[in-house]
C-alpha cells in the first residue's frame, strides 16, 4: 500500500444515484463475525486498496469479533482479519485473506473540507432490516443533505468524535463503517452514528459520519502500517445500574442488585479479550469490570480514551476492577493487573 491514499479526481461530474450505487457494488462489503459469548456482530466496510486487499470500517464493528468475513453484494465472500484498530478514533483496517471479486474496486477519496451544508451525500451499507439474517441483506442506499460540517459528537457508550459531518442520509444499525459519498461518488466520510435522542425526547434525521480528512491521517499514518493505537486488547461497554437487566431480564436484576449492594455505580464491562494481547497476558477476561485505569476512576469510553491517548506505547498500564461473570465464585471481588500498552505489531 502506498503511503498516500488517492485523491478524488476520477469523478469530475455529478453522478446519478444509480451510478453511485454501482460504486457501492464494487467497493462496499458486509462484515459479519461472532464474539466468544456467541453474539453476532455485523456492519459495513469499504475497499481502499484492491491490489493489497485492504478495507476500512469502524473499530466498534470488528471489536471483540472472531471468524470475521466480508461479503460483496454479488454474494462473493472471503475471510477477513484486522490489520490495525484504534477504538478511540473508531477506525479499523481489515485485510481480505483471498482474492477479491474481479469486478471489485477501491473507493476514490475526496476531501471532507470541500463538503458544505446543503450538499447531497449518500450512505451505502448493509443495515439491519426485516430479512431473515444479515447474510441475506442487500446493499442499501440512502441520501440526504449535509446539515453541518466539523461537528464534534459525544455519544454515550462511544468515544468522542472530534470531526464529523452531520447529515440527513439515513444510518441504521449495520451501516456503521460504510462510506459516505459526495455527489461525485467520492469518499468524504465513514458512517458511524445515529442520534436517537431519549425516550422522552426522540430525535429524527440526525446522522454522523467521521470526516475523511481526519480519518485519512489515522488510516495512512498508523493503521495501514500495522499499528493499533489505544487498543488495549479488550472490547468494553459502559456499565450502569440496570446494565445486566437490559441483557437478561430474568437473571440480570439479581446481578445488578449485587453490584448496587457492593456500591458499584459504573465502570467498563469487558465483553471480549483478544488472545495474545497485553490485556489477555495480564489475566484480563471477558466478564470483568474495569473501574480504574492508570489509578483514575474510569466509567466511560471517552474517559478510557483520554487516558490511553496519554500513555506512551510500550509503557505499563495499571488496571483495577472487579470479577463479575468471568469467575462467578469471585463475583464483586477486586482485581489488579498491569500490562504493556501496544505500539507497532
């Protein structure tokens, strides 16, 4: 892969929606995989280098998943593995382990700085629908107007996004990691967020894509070179009172009650740990709750990222927390561990 990504000069004129969909059929693929707890994860990715078999998606799409595969709209499918992932910029690079379909092609990169409010943008991806399973989902297209650019988005349960394009092109669950294209069919963003609002004040039509100008720096300078900055080797979710009830309405309330009795109000629940990672070698297991990182109380992904971004690669990180479902006999018993923060692979 070259040290620079292509700039979008190959599409000088406006493309019709049908032509843009054709770009998607060549470059956009569905992603599927499972976590150790048998959770089925799926999302979207897009090719950035056909010769090298490289694609890009959101880090949260592939985080904690094993046996990952990519499937094009033609039905052709191949195994994927993660080359590099940064959960704090929420970008990951994946590699196809077998030849790509003959008619596949990489996206053309545009500049998000050229995008203005009122411009039409298009979302391509494989969102959840009323089909029987994600493996049957077709490539879907939606379009809308840009609401604003250079928007900082601070969603609960995810990192802070410092530079996004806010727009009205629909993003649903499963669209994450797919491309946002301008009216020339060039890549200007990575589709990532929907703002659902709250139960008492629902929000409609607010969707967010990571601006490609900032994403390119992450992709080129770090991830394509095999680095995984801020990747501790764990996949975590924010714990809150009532968390286990939301997962299991039968058994969950008793677990939440036990934690409430122990005075636990928050933390990061470990969903999965990457084999061979620093976290794994330090004994971190899925089913643990991280409550402190570098001697600092850590209850949100944003707090974790603020800490991890300040740690030099190769230095030690200290983690404290509680055993929960990892070892039920030790439920709510404290643990403490230390491991080396990753740098280059």
